């Protein structure tokens, strides 16, 4: 079993805790489903949020999905002029037999514009 990394992002429509929970939950669910993973395959997840998001910790969405024994951490994304607003990004470390080229990185909605080269 190899250690792999999976990237993903979602742009929120508004800075509201319930909306963040819904959208980050959808992102995490898509990452797991598209890569054939369960919570047991997760090693850790880094979450970043743009500086305009204040309503909740993105990692709280993972806990509400039942991802309770995986180390999670939140950080603030760099405040770069012209960057896409209201974005939550993830970097999940996983155990997987998939070759690196077969890992499905997930960019939902408008966030797909962030990484057209790897968004699937």
C-alpha cells in the first residue's frame, strides 16, 4: 500500500457555517467516492480557507461526516490580490494501491478553474 496525496477545492457561495458544512462535505464525499476510499484509508487532511471565510472550521465538516479518528488541520490560504474568493481547499494523505496517475483530484463547481490540468 502506497501513501498518496489527493487535492480538491470548492468555492462557497456565501460565508455561512451550514453552507460550508454542506459544500465541504460534498467535496470530501466526492474525493472518497471517486478514489474508491473509505475513512480507514485516510492518513490526514489539511484544509485551507481563503481569508474571507470566518463562519466555521472546514474540518468540522469532516467530523460531521464521521471522519473522527483522522488528524485534521485548518490553515488560512494566502491573501493574494485577484485570487478566487470563498474557497476551501483540501490536501488529503491516503493509503492506496492506485498509481499516482490514477488519483482523482476533485474541484467542484467554479473551483474547477483553479486546476484545469488535474481537475476531474
